[in-house]
């Protein structure tokens, strides 16, 4: 694995875990719509961590730039 222990990967994994914990809290409080939204956000963060972990650490900042803005949601 190229850079699965990089600070960038750790930050995205940490964000995913935090959003998942928040989603679970909302779910337990019967706020299913908010829970589903945050759970989806957690999955997005986890997938970004996975993508980054497949790259060498010096390549990760350029990929993180691709995660931002309108281009991040352009799948064509």
C-alpha cells in the first residue's frame, strides 16, 4: 500500500469516523433524514481516504485539489 498512513489519509478516515458517529447519534434520536445525510458524507470521506491511500504521498495534494469545487461532482 503506497501511503495508507499519510496524514491526508488519516484526516479523511478521522472525518469519516466522526461523521458516522454523528449519524448514529441522530439515528438513535429518531432523526433518520439527518442520519442518512451524515452517513452518506461519512462514506464519501472514507472513499476519498481510500483513493488517497492508493497514491504516493507526494501525489495526494494534487488529488485533494480534485476533491474540491464543481469539478469534484462532474462524473462525465
